[in-house]
């Protein structure tokens, strides 16, 4: 929940990822291609922050993968 930024290509080509969970209410700043080539795994974020993530700079690239954290 305390993550404020993720650098360029941080998880790029990590094909073994099955999901990503980010608990920060405000979308952290992310670089480019952070989740490129990660088997289109879901990116879970707080339910009331889904729209903010989907429209945030560079997060919008992954909008189709962003979902609410399962309860």
C-alpha cells in the first residue's frame, strides 16, 4: 500500500506472473512497459480505485487487466 512508483520495465517479460496486486488507493507513478509480456495476468487494485487506475498515465495501457481486489 506504500508503493509510490514503479520504474520502466520493472516486471516486463516476467512470464511466470499469475497476478499483480497493488494495494495503494492512489495509483503509483509507473514507467513504460512495466507489465509488458506478463501473460496478460490480472492487475488487482482497491475496488474504489479501479477507475482511477484505468485512466492514470501508463496504467491506462493495462486497463483491460485492471480489476478490483477479490474479497
